[in-house]
């Protein structure tokens, strides 16, 4: 039976620590951190993520302003809103909930955010800094994954880590962070031949694909550490499930993360941490 890393429990503990820290800020600095979240349209998934971020902000004591804009907003109007938030000294973090409607260029929007307020860590300058091993805001999901591994006492250095998925927000940055922790990292994707051959080598397997229960027991080495990033609907039950067939893989793994209650809560937790870090960096400047 695998040890289960509960992102729900770990994030609750970390949020309580952050709440205690933020409670000291009004006396020390005269205010609390302020996170501005922009939501374009009413996609139910995005609405639910934004609601989760507002709830976590309230728990930690961070001021959260959610700016809702209609799907019809033009790119110029959205860029104008970002420019206002960039210029506002009372705003420490800016997050644009993705995805954006097709008529808006996501890359241009992300690049328009002041990099010192980029709490998602998606700004090109933050990405470049990550790859050059310079101080930067780390993207929330990869940051949360490394925290989970470390908290669970998983040794990373020298071990074989395999990442499935190469997206800008999960696969690529988590591979870089694992590399920085001295793992031997292999990246895989939809064009990888004999995926199971590669994944069976993994001491640490990180799965970020977006396909329900894609990773089956035969793809996992006995005693592996399995981190499931996927958030999907099980086509049979309609319930939330990961990219890993949890019931089949869990007995083989040494350590595993559940879905829900695994990586997801840690992502939001790291968003809170990034907001505090951006706030403190602004105060110090
Ligand atoms: P994405 O941008 O769609 O990327 C998916 C990646 O999976 C791509 O690199 C793709 O390869 C690869 N892939 C797809 N089918 C594959 C296959 N059959 N074999 C091997 N690789 C395959 O997805 P994402 O944004 O990284 O998200 C992945 C999942 O994580 C989604 O379920 C998403 O909802 C979830 N997610 C969760 C959190 C959280 O906080 N829990 C955060 C972000 C994302 P190619 O590059 O070759 O196309």
C-alpha cells in the first residue's frame, strides 16, 4: 500500500502558517497583500478556480479582488485593465484566469503583466529566470509538487524522474525544478515511443496529460513515487479523477497523490505564497 500525500492536509497546514504571518503585516507594513484576479467570461471551470482562489485568499488573510469581465471584452480593453493594475501601488499580484477567449492573444496578455506582480510565474521574464536559475516567481503547480515531494521525505537527488506532458504551465517547469533538485529527468509527450518502457524506469513519475486514468499499473515500477496532476471527469462515473488509474496504481506505488485532494490544493496554496512573496518584495523595494 502506498503512502498518500494529501495536498489537502499539507495546504491547510501551510495556509494556517501563512495566515499567522499575514496577520502581522498590518502592524509591520500597514496593510495586507492584495491579489487581483481577472476572470473573462463565465466558463464554469474558470469560475470554480477563481472562487477557490478567493476562498484561499480569505483563509490566509490576503485581500482578493476578482474583476469579472464579459467574454466580449477586447484585447485592448483587457490590456488596459492590466496596465491600470500594474500602475496601482496597492496591488501586489495580478492573475489572469486562463484560458482566454480565442480573440485574445494569451501570450500578449501574460507578457503585459508587470513581472513583479506575476503571481502565476508565467511571464516570459519569470520563465527565463527559472531556466537560468535566477530568483523568480515559480509557477504554482510545479512549486507545489516539489513541496509535496520534500514534505513526504522523497529523495529526489540522483533518482530517475519521468514527466509525462510538456506544457508551459506544468510539464516543462516541473522537469526543470526536478533537474534543479538533481534528479535525472526524462520528458515524455504524445510522440514518445514505447511510453511504458520509459515510465517503468521512473523512481518519480509526474503525470500531467489531461486524460482520465491514462497511466495504468503496467506503466509504473513497483515502489515508484507517483504524482498525478490531471484533473478530469471520469467518463463512466462523471466524478473527478486524475491522469492515473489510482485504484490500479496505488498498490504498486510507494507514494502517490490522490485526485481530488492532491496537487490541486497545493497549486492554490503556492499562489498564496507567491502573492505574499510579491508583496514582501514590493515592500522591500
Ligand atoms: P496540456 O497543455 O494539454 O498538455 C498536455 C500534455 O500531455 C502535452 O504535452 C501532450 O503532449 C501530453 N500528452 C497528451 N496525450 C498524451 C499521450 N497519449 N501520451 C503522452 N503524452 C501525452 O495540459 P496541462 O495544462 O499541462 O494539464 C495537464 C492536466 O493537468 C490537465 O488535466 C489539467 O487540468 C491538469 N492541471 C492541473 C493542475 C492542478 O493544479 N492540479 C494545474 C494545471 C493543470 P504533446 O505536447 O506532444 O501534445
